[in-house]
């Protein structure tokens, strides 16, 4: 996207949202509220990706992080007794160690030679469209990712079958294999 | 696009997984039990033979997937460990008329299917030519293990699975984070490009390298990433423990070698220091931990941490590193499985503590002898395979240009320390008289015929690997040296 006044304003808006929500997420006492603040922070990041013309990454940010991870956290908070209403105590020591850790990470990021980071970005790399990603996944040449794409299907299959097996309700007293043939999965 | 012959093994593994899963869900109970169990271990053995038969002379590629000659002995190790793990599950499957102290596996068919899937994942790791395939392979090798660890219906099993899941996810997060930095520093995920663009003066590259190594360190249970091992070894079902201890380690090492001689090749000298550090603390912490264990599986976990230290020592060496690690792994897998077969027989009716193993030589001379040979091999006593395995590792670290003599001296001291605790096990099974309390409650030990046969074959294999030079040079030829 061309850098115009609008994109500049949007950039500062999104950045402010990320910083504000991020601060809220770690300072708010109620765990449920901090999960929702985290959601805002992730929305801001998605907005930044959109400004960079990376719509696929923005989409994944919303689908995976907001739709998946944060919702999962909220479920966990709500299903766990009283975590949504009871405040978690945060001691001074925890504050100090958290701030120290953040300072160390900030220091590391600033320490990394900014010249070196320039090599990380390919200047003539154009925006990646969703089509291009799809074609690349199904490309059998050395440039594509056909094999990992196929292997992921085996991975998902084994994970799903495994999860279904250990989650299956078992009648007490029933021997293992006979129970399966009954098809009483619940 | 023609398929390279070496790729048939990967396809065969995928097909075997499908066959097992379909037989498990479609066939009648009697036929199913025969096909799922015998089909799986025979299939894995055949795929192991196929791996050796189709071993390529040079690298064979299909698209982005590369079958390298040196990975063949590693693939053989995966197949052997998979087949042995299936055989080890025999007394935990229903329909054998056998009962186990901890009950039977929730679903034997799914358990066996997951072993094969995990083996396929390890094959994918060795074939990876870019970071994406590498990551997917590692995940396919690990995720089935989380499920398998929960396959028994007791609290220990669930606890082991939950711990393994959390630690495993953490290590994956480390790996992915590292990969993102490698991509940033090297501008590609492809190993060939990364091998040229990842140079030692890039800070970014080092962040990536450290995180990826930490992620793989968790899989290897190398210190300081080892703290999960004892709990999970103790809680998971015995065949899964044996599989995690052998195959999962072998896959992690194959992946590590792949990275060290691939994308990280320009970082050589500095990487050697990292491996030296990891080797030294793994050996020390592993040995100190193993000294004070009372339960056999926890003891094996600590001993495996120490053993990984010796392997990492070889990685500081030159060209001999790959074949010597391959040979060592084969011997280590066999030695480990002998121990787990014996302890699995014992554990079917008593907790696997050292005090329960006292007087084993009188109750079952065969099991006692097998465990003795396994312990001698793990400790590295000639003429067993374990001695030559360790010898090769020491030799690799002393290669011209990589002469780490202080490291070798340190490792030799640690090898002596490890001798002490392996001998404690031998003392318990042969010399210490069982107290009345130890022995009175324990019924006779039952060994299934298939497991007895496997034990005998494994013991012969470990002696042959130690005394017959041709077996030794065969592995070295396979690994391309």
C-alpha cells in the first residue's frame, strides 16, 4: 500500500491500540478482561499486516489467534471455577521480574544491529496473495511445499483419531476391545 | 515426474498405517487381532529391509524431498524401534489372555497405528530439504506420542501425557520461533540457500540457531532440557516409554545432524562450542541423576540423558560423526529395548522398582541374563555392541582438526561413573538377596512366547554387533563412510 497520510494515521492508530491493549492485558486484574484486551492487541497486529498488504497473514492472525487461541483461553477461564470473577494476586516481586524481563527483551531488540535487519527484508518482494500461497503449497517442484502439505494430512488424521480414542467414554468393567465394537462412543 | 526408488519406503509406511487403521475399524475381532499386531511388526521389519535394499548411491530428490544416503541407517533404526515397540505392546493388548498390573491399552489398534504414523514422521524429518518439511516431520513424529502416553487408564498415564503435551508444545514453540528468525536472517526456508546465507556474523541467525537447538534439545532430553524425561518415562505405558527413549531420540539426532551439516554448516566452530557445553552438562547431570534413582524407568530416563551427552560429544567431531552416531544409536536402541522388554515382563505384576528386581536371577535366569547384557552394553563393556558404539563416539571427537581431548577425558570419567550405577542394577538382580517383604507378594513372572523370542534375537544382535566386524563396517558403509 502506498504510504499516504491516511496509512500513516492508521499505522499510529493500530500501534496505539496494540500498545494500549497489550498494557491492559498484563495489568488488568480480571483474567477475563485481560483475555479480551489481548484480543484487541491481536486485532491491531492484524491491521498492521493489512497495511503491509499481507492480507493472508492478517487473515490467519484473526482466524488462528483471535478465533482459536483467545477463544480457547476464554473457555478455559470460564470453565475453571471462579477464575473469571476472582482476582489473581500479583505480588510486587512478580511486577519487578516482569518489568525486568520486558526491559531485557527491549534491550536485546535495540541491541540487534539495525543494518543487519535490513538484509532480512527483500525490498522487491511484492505482496503475497492467497492464490500464490495455494499454488505454492501444491507445487511439486523444488520451490513448492507439496510433501509437507500431504504429510500434514497424516498428522491431522493421527491427531484426530488419537484424540477421539482417549476421549472416548469407557464403561467401567468393560474390556477394552469389546467396548469398541459396540460403537458406544460418546 | 518419476518416483525415486528410495521413496518407496515412505509410501509403504503410509500405506501400512492406512492398512492397520482400516483393519482395526473394518475387520472382525479375531482376524483384526492377528492382522493389526502381526501385520504391523512384520510390515515394519519388511520396510526396514526395503530401506536397506533401496538405499541410494547418491541423493535422490522428488521436488523438495531429498533422500540422502547417510540417513539410511537412521531410517533402519526407526523401523527397528517401531517393530520392537509393537512387539513390546503384546502383553498390553487384549486377547492374549494376559493381564497387566496397569490394565490394557485403551485401543491396541490405534496405538499401533500411531506408532507407524510417528515412524513416518521421522522418515519425513530425514528427507526434509526445507524448514517447513522439517517442522511438519518433527510434529508428526511427536504428536502421536502425546496420545500414546495416555493410552492406559490410570492417573500416571494421564499425568505423563499432559506433561509431555505441555513440554512438547513448548519445545515446538521454541523451534518455530527459531525458524522464523532463521527465515529472517537467511531469506529462505530452503536448506541449500540457508547454508550460504546463514553466516556466523549475523545476530539474527544466532537467535534462530539457539532457539531451534533448544527445541531439538527438548526432544533429545539433553540437559538442561531434560526435566520432563523421568516423569514421562515412569508414567507412560512401557512400549511408549521404550519408543520415546529410542526412536524419538534417533529422530531428534537425525534432525540435528541434518541441520548441522546443512543450513548451519558455516557456523561450524561456534556450534562445536555449544555442543561441547551441552555434552558436558548432559553427561554430568544425567549421571548424577541416575545415581540416586529407586525406580527403573526413572533410572533409564536419567541414563538416557547421560547417553545423549556422549552422542553430542561426537557431534563436535568431523566426518566420522555421522556413521559413529548411527552405529551407536542402533546399539543403544537394541540395548534399551532389551531392558524395557525385561522390565515390562516384571512390571506386569509388580511395580518396577529396584527392590522388586532382587532375586530375579533365581526367579527367571533368562530375564536376568538379558538385563545383565543390556546393562553391560549400555555401560560400554566389551565385547558387547555398546563398547564399540562408545568407542566410535570417542574416536569421532578426537578426529584431526577437532581434537577435543579435554572433552574426551571428561567423557571417560563420566563413563566410569555410569559404570557404577549400571552395576548397581546388576548387583540387585544377581547378588542382593531379596528381603522377605520384597518377595512374598510377587507371583511368578510370565513371558509371552513372542517376547521371549524377541529377547533372544535382540541379545544375539547386540553380541554380533560387538564381535563381528562385518556388521560394524556394514553400518558404516550404509552411512556413507
